C-alpha cells in the first residue's frame, strides 16, 4: 500500500503509520501465513483490522507486541 505524504504537511500533524497485510506480517515475523493464523486463533497476536476481505495490522502495534514478547530475554543478565 503506497502512502503519499505531502511535503507541506506540518510536523505537528499526525501521519498514518505503516500498515501490514497478512503475508507482509508473516514475512516480517519470519513465519508462514498458516503459523500466523495459528497465533491469531490462539489470541497470541493482536487482532487485525478488517477492510473488505483483507486484514491489516498497524506496524507500531506489531512492534510493541514484539518488544513485549522479547522483554524478558532482553532483560536477562548472565550470572
């Protein structure tokens, strides 16, 4: 999905974040679409937003989910 952002837009104006389709999200997470669907069915992944017959995910929400998923690993300190 291409987004056109005006060069005259003010920095204080909100800009839409990138949205990901199911195949794009699966690729970004390095898993198959089928595995992604399993995470969705189990409720382990934020639900997508349906627009027509497609699902979309906000990239910022996915990044936050990913950060929370790996927070314990990042906080680990070897003894």
